C-alpha cells in the first residue's frame, strides 16, 4: 500500500541520515530499476539530499570516474552490482573519501 511505501521511504531516509547524508549532500545510487530504487530516490528528496544516479552498465575506470565527479559521500548499490563496486573500492581516491556501501 501507499502507507507501507511511505514508511519504507522514512526508513531509507533514516538510513541515509545514519550515514551522515543530509541536505545538499550527494550519494551515488547504483541499482537496477525497482521499487527500492524509487523509494531511495524519494527518501533522498525527503531529506534534501542528492541522489547521483549511476548508469548500471558502467564498470571499471568509468565507474570510478562517475563516482568521483558526483562528489558522493556514500555509494548505495543493489546486490547485482556489488562485485563490480568492490573491484573499484580498492582505488585510493575512493577509500580516501570515506565512501561506504
């Protein structure tokens, strides 16, 4: 129901805030289209954060570049994209910036 979706959006907003993502701060969102993708996007808007939507076909150096220029404080990714994200997390610029998954 819409009420259940609204409650889930509130939970996602609280998750973002628990990762110190707040108004005007961006986080990368690397997920396939799904209800959770949409609810995370709405949760970001609810708290004034910026969801930097990452094309799910981007990998390797391209993914590092996209995350870097998005100035994201965190990366939230779907399970199907976790392995490609793990491969680039070892990059110094990501670790230095304190990105979390």
